[in-house]
C-alpha cells in the first residue's frame, strides 16, 4: 500500500473503534424500559459530580430526549466546568427540549444566571446530504414546538430559555455577532445542519468554553466531517475528547494529555479512560474493551 493508503486505513480503523460502542449499544439505549432499569442500577455512575442530580431529575426529562444518562452526565459536568466562563448556553438541535431543560434545572438549582438558547426547526431533519450522511431521513426527530414550550414553562424555566424556531441557516446568522457562548451543544446529526451552525457559532465560544458534539461518533459521518472540515479549513488545533458514544467534546483553546494524532486531527482519550463506570458497562453488556482497542489503534499508528 502507498503511504496515503496506510494513513487512510489507520484513520478509518480509529473512527471505527470509537464509533463501535454506539453501534453496539444503540438499540439498548433507545428503549425506555432499558433506560429505566439503567437509572435504577445505583452502582452505575453517570456523572463525576452530578450523579444524584441526574437520577433525581431523570423523570422530568426522560420523555423529552434521546440523550442517554451517560451523555447527559458529561453534558452537566461540562456545564459545571464552564459555569464561570463568560457566555450563555446555545443548543443547536433541541428536539423535545430534554437536554436544554436539564441544563436549565441545573443552572437554576445552583443559582447561575445564563440564558439557554434552544434552536430547532421543530419540523424534523432537513434532507440529509447524499454523500456525507448515513442512516438519517428527512423529517426525522420532528417535535411539537408548543409542547416543548409548555415543558419549559412547567419546569419553571421560561425566564432563562429563549427559543429560536426555524432552520439554522435562518436563525443562526442574526444572532452570531450578538451572543457569547460558554457551552455550545451541537446536536445536529447532519452534515449540512452542522455546517449551518458550527462555522458561525464556534467563534462566539469563549476561550475555555465547552463544545459538545452529540452525534460525532454515531456512524452517520455528517457531523464529524463538518467539524473536521471547519477545524482543518481554519487551521485550528483543537483537541477532541472522546466521551460516551456517540458524544465527543472540545474545550476551546485547552491543551490535553494523552494526545492521539489521527489524520491531522488531535484527539484525547483522557476523559473516557477516567470514566470507569461507562467502560465497565461496555465490557459487561457488550464484551467491548474500548480502551484496549483504542490503545491498539494508537500503537499501530
């Protein structure tokens, strides 16, 4: 093989490895009965600092989200990490409002005043890109805007949530120069949708702020390619942290240990290697040794 073919093979193997947990666990985590049982397993921790909060508030949002407790735990932990970072919370892809509401409940419980910008068409996904998106269809994840709004009101969060209803291509440009972001939750699924928000809003994220990429390792490829394209195009050396699949995250401008260089992009397995409850869950339920597999790929690079 040529040197280019060798690099391409290594890149593919790495991404197959970090996407495998989602491929194995997807069907389980999409079942409400399984999630109920998972929440009830008190020996499992979903969060470094907010495990009790996740469990106590799960009933309030379980019918409003497809984000499982492992990813939700990381999201709330990152929200705590950036609580003193200048800026608000921007969520592109709010669906039925579950993750935004949980973040709002955490901010309210801790007396932190930040606005949560919920951005969604509420009409489901637009047309997937024929080349860059796999496994999605137009109209998927449709939700009822009035019901989302009523859930926000029911949870006492109307004063801290601002809705931006419409396609990102219409709603992002008017706000991109007026908002500072402490946490940017990118839950767009698709290549075009990510491109319609990430390039405009990434510059608004404050240094030290968090960028959570919910669908980065979902196997669909769109969100991942859009983020990679933007970072490469702008010669940005951000580190992408691997977290519970399919999620990854970036802390803007922050260096990291345990760097893995893959196809010109820097990754870190520091966070996932410290998440022993999640790693144990993968091993016990899916016979998947994630860290061992990552280390094998890294050593062969």
